[in-house]
C-alpha cells in the first residue's frame, strides 16, 4: 500500500474515532440525550424515517453519518443474513436485525475501535440478540465465502483506497443469488478525479467517489450482474448520493467454486458508518 493510501486510511480512522467519542461523551450530559454529529442535509439521521429513528437508541441515531438509508432499499426478508460494511454506531445493523427477525442475523464490520465500542453499547441498549459486530477491513472481510445473503453499506465504499478489493470481497462473502443494497456517493461521468477533489475532501466522502461508469465497471469486473445505480439527491455539484444494487449469479450461472475466505485485518479502510 502506498504512503498516500496509508495516510488517507489513518485520516479516515481518526475522523470516525473522533465522531464516536463525540457521541459517547455527550450521551450522559444534558436533558436531551446525545448530541448528533453535525452534518449538512445530504448526510446523517434525517435520511431515516421518524419511526425508524424512534425505535433505536439515541446514540445510534446521533452517530449516523451516511448519505442514504440502505435498509430501506435492500428488501430484507425474514431469516436472511445481512452484512453492513463500515457499520459505525450500528444504526443500519440494528434496523436490519429487526427486518430479518430472530431467524436471521445482522453483522456489522468496522475498523474503528471507538465506533465498535459505541455500536456494542447500542446493541445492548436495543436489546437485540441477532447482531454481531466484527473488527476488520472492508477490503478483507473476516467472514467465510458464501455466508451472507445481503451486503449493505452507507456512504463508506467511497472512503476505501482499494475499491476493487471491496467489490471482490462483497462478491466472495455473498451466497450465490445474494445481492447488494448500498448507499454511496457517486460522481457524474464527466468529472475527473481532480474535479471531484475540488468539490470536497476525501474524508468528506467526495474526493474518493467513483463515477457512475467506474462503479458499474468495478462491480461487473468482480462478477456482479443486474447492476443498477440510481441517484437520489445531490451532495455537491455533479456528485450524488446513489442507491447501488447488484446480484451475485447463482452457482449454475457462475460455474466456479467459491474463493477462500479472507483473514480478519484491522489495518485497512474503512469504517465509521459513512459520512
């Protein structure tokens, strides 16, 4: 990994560690609960329905930094196994756990110790038992191949410095016929990387965003089919929050054995539940 990639990864980790500590430190102060992390209207808990926010611990809502609501578009079903990449304070994991029910399971993966501690506390406050939080990198998911039905993520993939590895890992852990339902920041195709960087920094989920064409090509190269990207709202000039859907072909169509599982690692990007 290059020095620049390592520096970006550490900047991302520091940003989300600080965000987790902000929520944790404010949770016991004042009469109104934890103070939400300040973001603009394009990011954060306002993108969730009021009934969803009200059903969760206030700290999980306050720590929301995503650019969408992937659980609203992932079409989760009873008994499914769900993995949230960059799960942050756990808002999407807890919502997923309710949707898949006691016969299903929701995993959250994050690289940031402080976010994982906050997520575990939120899990206990919510009283859910079908949730597990894992420390690791979205480029090397610490789960065996073919063990997940749905992969979700909320404004985190754009933060990775190795997006092909992320796409390959999503494909690996999904069972044949599994799918992704991701919210992420995506750039118009005419914007160069330099022009994206002019619109916002990397840790702010702007400079590292792929274009629509790049995103489709990356998913296709990993083996996904039925790829669809739908913009939902603008986050900067020529930059959009988008819903990303794709499917892993069934075993018959795939015609290949699963790849070996990756080992857990805490050294790569990303985590923190998005921007």
